């Protein structure tokens, strides 16, 4: 099995164009994400439609004058945290950051003093993990290209390699995990040191979180690659699932404004990873239930992948 892993890794490393994404592009994206997330202004960007003046009793608000109402996509892109318009002289607050944030904006309009950053309490480390989650999970699917190419001749490869069916599938899983975990950990740690990021999460804790994320990504990629026949189909399916679940989990910012979306988000592994990071940052009582949930979901994905591949190999 070790020899099979070496062969798979060799094929990955030998294919220079294939390694552009994990070795160059993804680390650059991670570095940029870390840099911008570490330099986030804590002020909330509040747009005001029309020629109205509001004296906010808060130093955490950046006022932006607007001529017209903005589109919902501008709120989704985090361009504005909230937009205030006036109907019959009454202020109306539009936001996708939840009722708690909306209530805080309404209180500031009434002259009350509000602290916005008490909401999520997300620091640099949580922003780092939140931003790299989507890219790492996408990478987990892309790295199974050789597995998808080999699936048709999987029986011959197992016989020639003299290993069991399970060991062959596991070899691909381990190989993908290595290619994800090592570069991501190195780049993240280097950026933390080079940018002198002030975070209460230690390097070892950050590496541990990336390890859990890499395991999840590898398992997700294996499941998607086991369910489809071609790389193009795997990419399209993974992008769709990844974007929706990562947004619902609030990896970039809180997008829930109703209980249903909040409940859906709470079931997603990305949310558990993010919550664990936030707990570490805020020195909360650490319970490893979130980590255990992610590991359990990862194991289920791997198990389902084995069943799918085994069924297809006999059909």
C-alpha cells in the first residue's frame, strides 16, 4: 500500500501543470485571504439612501451615502453590511447578516450605543479558516483526477499492485490528503509569521484545524469522484455543493436571516470547524464536539465512497 501511495504521489508531482493549483495558485489565494482578513476594518459599512443625516452613537460605523437602493447581490458580496432607506419618514434597514445585526443597526439609529463586533467575535484565525475552507474543499475534488482516470481499469490495477480493493481506494485518499495538508499548512504558518498576525490561536492549533479541514476535503473529493464518471461532472457538482454549503455555514460572513437557514448551517461541517476556531480565539471552554462531528461526517463520506466504488466495480 505504501508503494501505491508513492506511485500516486509521483504521478501527481510529475504532472507539473496538475500541481499548479495546489502548489502555486491555492497558496497565493490563501496568502491573499490571510492578508485581507487580517487587515479587516472592524467598522460596519452602513449605506444610507437619500439625503438623510443620522447621528450614529457608535465609532464602529462607516457611513456610505447612496443615491438609490442597492441590489441584494451587493449585500451578499459584503460590500455593505446594511442599507438604510426611508419610507414615509421611517427608517427601514436591509441586511442579510441576521436579526441580531439588524436590531443593532436600528438601535444606533435611535441613538443607542451598540458594539457590533460582539456578534460573531471572529478574529484573524477564524477569518483565515473561513476564507480557505472553500478553496481547500474545491482542491480536494480536483486532486482526484487520476482516480477518475483509473476507475475503469481499477480491477487490473488492484491485481497488478497486489493489494485489496479497500487499500487501493485508501491509497488515493491518503495521497490527496498529503497534497492538500502539507502545502496548506506551510503557507498558512509562513503567512502568520511573515505578516505578524496577532491571533490567540497557536501555530499547532492552526495546523490541527487545517488537518481536520484537509481530512474533510479529501473525503468529500473521494465521495464526489466516486459518484460521477468524468472530471468535468465532478468539478461542476463540487462547485455547486461547496458554494452553497460554505455560504450557509457562514465561512465568509453570517448570511442567515431566518431560523431555517441557521439550522441548516449548524448541520454543516464547515460551520463546526469555524465554531471550533472561534471558541479557541475567544478562550471559551473548548469542547471537541465540533471536531468529533466533522470526523464522523468524514468517516461517513469515506464509507459511502467505498460502497459506491465497490458497487460500480461489480456492476
